[in-house]
């Protein structure tokens, strides 16, 4: 079986996934159909509960979350640090 495809997404103050995340998941799903991979999603934000449901509906088979109050606003350093806990 092929390695999973991981899509990372920052969840901002709206607590919803944005259009970029939706597009990335759609692209990952197309690639997964060609390769036999699964699509996994890493969510980075302050409260990812509703986003977990949304990415699952869009096709993510496994979801990882990192939640911290410092992640409410996007900061490259904070997001990279959080992503390292997923990868």
C-alpha cells in the first residue's frame, strides 16, 4: 500500500476550514485514487472539533489535531512547531 497523503491546515478564529484546505483535500483525494493512498489531515488551531467533522466529510480517513491558544492567529513559527508534532 502507498504511503498516506498528509494535508496540513491552520484553523483560524472562525473555527472552520478555509477554501485552500478544501482545495488541498480535493487534490489529495484525486492523487489518492491514482496511487491507492489514503488521505490524512493535520489540523492546527485553538478548537478543531468542527473542523475534524468537516475534513472527514471531505474524505480524510485519519485526522490529527494540535490545539493551543497561541495558534488562534497564524504565525509561521508556531504553526511549524505544531506541525512537527503531527509529522
